[in-house]
C-alpha cells in the first residue's frame, strides 16, 4: 500500500515539473539579436563622392546630396551667391574681380580681424604675452553663437584664446582677450575704432569685439568690402604670424573634452589656402575672408598672395561654392611673372667709335609683373647708339612693358662694363674712308 502511495506522489511531482518547464518555455522565448539603435544612412548621404567638402567634422568626401546642391549652385551667377565680393593681390593692392565693394555692410565675425589686430599690436608693444593667463568671467561665458565653450573661472593663455578666436571664431575667446588688453569691453571697442581710423577705414564702425548684432543698440560691426581688403593687407603686413594660426585644421582640448574644426570652408580643399576668417549673422549672411599663397617657380614666377572676400552668401554651401569659384579662377588666371632679372642681359646696343661694336644692356633690378593669362604682355627696348667713353653702371635706356598696348611698367637699363673710344688713328682712318666714299658718290 505504501509503495502505491509513493508511486502516485512521484507521478504527481513529475507532472508538476513538466508544467513548470512548459511555463518557463513560454515566458522565456529564444534569445534574438538586439535591434540596431542607429538607423541606416540614406544613400544620398553616404560620403563616397570624388570631391571634398567642408563639414563640422573637418574636410570629408562629399555625398550625392551635396553633389546635387553644388551642381545647382554652380549654375548661378556669382553676384547671386555673394552680392559683395572682391579678389585682389596682397602685395600690389591690385583688384582683379569685384562687385559692389563700396557699400557699407555687416561684417559678422570677420570683424574679429580688427579685434585680433589690436591684440597683436598689444603683444608687439610688450603689453601682453602669449603665456599670460586670462580668467573667463560671467560676461564672456554667457555669449552665444560660436564659442570656446568656456565656463566662469576657466583659465586659458592668450595663445590659446587667439587660436580659439581665429580658428573656430570663439566669441567668448575674443571678448576675454579684449578685456585683458583694455580692461573692459567698451575700452577695447574704442581701441578697435581707433585702429580702423588709423588705417584710413573711414566707413568702419565697431560696436563689439565679436561681430554679433547688438539688438539692444540695434547696431552691428560694419565696413565696406574695399576697406576689408585694405584691413587684411595691413594686418598681414604688420602681423604675418597670424597665418601660422589660421591654417591650423582644428583645436583639440581633450583635457576638457573640446574638439572643433577650422570654420574656413576652403582650407584643405583649395591648394595654397592658409587663412583667414569666416563670419555669419542674419544681417551679414555668410561671409569669408580667404587668403592663398602660390609658390614661386624658379626663373619664371614669384610667390603671389591672393585675398578673396565674399559677403552676404545665403547659405554655407553657397559661400563654399562662390568662394571656391573665385579662388580657383584667380589661381588659374593670374600669376606674378618674372619679366626681367638683373643678372640677365635684355639685349645689345650699338656703340659708335668704340673699342667694341656692341655692348649688352642689363636691367638695374629684377622685375616681376602680374600676368593675366587673358591678355598680351609685350616688351620694347628704348635704346639709342652709344658714344664712348662711358663708365660701367651708366644708365643708357629703358625697357618698356605693355599690357594689350597699355604701358604698365618701365625698367632702367645699364651697361656693366667701361666703354672706351677707338684709337685716334683708327678713327681718323675710318673718317677718311667715309669721306672718300662720299666723294665717289658725288
């Protein structure tokens, strides 16, 4: 009897275990692959094109969507992409291409070039050092737009803040620098206006160090594009070291988790571009001051620096397309051609009654002229026969250079050796011979 009861209990327990196992099977389905969190990148945004574009992550291959945008924008005329623009030569100040450059326009963050001019002047005068520390206060850290993401109490060197102001257009960085230089923002703005006046920029008007619109005043930083061209020429002449910074591709402050790429859309895309400053506000549109240096070719060309300014572009891509168009065109069209070298003779001139019948003439100095591939450049030597005695280094004429028939340069020519008269008996013999020839004709 006991055996029958034990067997019955065992059967009941086994049945309960099977039920429990079945429930476990139902409540714990087989393990599946977790759902992917990232969505698939749309085909038109895959970066697989054979051209480069500026992005927030630096220079990257373009995608199909950007290719279509660039194609559409490239079909538009330049003034539609940038209502105010200029391309010129840094050294001579010659303007190659221009559109509406005398209208006063908003500068946005390109006005930081004025601010940095004042900062560099202070460093040059010994009032400021690159390793000086600057404490970020509440005023500067509350600024919006492009910033260095600083917090009250942060400390940075002047060197770091110059980089932040120039490379990523840090509004907090340039304002902190201004307070360090002048003691207060209003005092620094006064220094900015005084700098503009000293450079002859009579239409320039500064209201703050960074270029954001001051809605309280209903005002903003402004000047003409022609004046911006002059500002940049002066800045690069007085403080060329700024180009060592403006060509840096990024700022990397990993100790505080900060990484940002240079805002210049041409940097790393157009060969030779090494600066200089971007800007954007609603009043100014998208702006760019770009610089590019072409290298010299031994015996053929000298280095040439282009300055390209575009103001008022309606979008970042429009700014990129028009700025690249202007720079590419200028690099392909203009060069600084070596037309004369002081150590190379340009021709010969006849010598009357001299020990030599002809003598070579040399330019007094090297000469390089801006060469426009669309025009013709010709040279004419203005020389008359020479009568000895003449000393070496005597100027004996000039070389005249014409662009499409218009005189663009003249260069003095000289001899490099002493010219002596012929022996008196030789000269007498020649004169008698000429006399006999005249008699025979008579």
